[in-house]
C-alpha cells in the first residue's frame, strides 16, 4: 500500500500543471506544456480513455412497495436541500461540486468547488 501512495505522489508531481500554459498551433493553451517528454508520451496514452461522469442531485431510500406505488406526478424527496451543491462524480469518485445551470436549453453544472488531489487520494482508501 505504501508503494501505491509513493507511486501516486510521483504521478501527481509529474502531472502538476505548468504555471503559464503555452499556446499550441491552433492558439489553444497546450495542456501538456511544462511536462517532461517521457511523461507527455505516457499521458497521451491515457487521454482517450472514456470516463463515466455523473452529477448527483440527491439520494433517498425507499422500500419496494413505495417504489411500486410511484406513478406519473409522484414526487420523490431527496436527502439534499434546495440550493445545496450537486456532486460531480467521475467513475463513482467525487471530484467536484457545483450548481445547476441551463446552457442552450440543456442542463449543465457550474463547478463551484474542486476536490483537492489529496482529498481524492483519501477517497481511494
């Protein structure tokens, strides 16, 4: 387990963002600027890996009988209060919190709090 923590700390140190992003040929900031070439190649291998991102509005528990009695217009009471931040989960791990917004008639989430890398590492335990 100690080796895992050491390896994770080494990876975090390698992928720390550069102080000033450099623009690439398209004018967009180069996310890989300041990362050593070997790390850059290693990171490029994982950039296309799909991740499952979910935004959780709230949770509740109910018995099967209550579930079966639900119908159109039923209201399910959740454990969160109105206005409380929603949780952004990546592969079931909390990475951020945010508030609901509407963008081009679609729901979105404005991130208000990013979980620190050390907190994310703690979640892995």
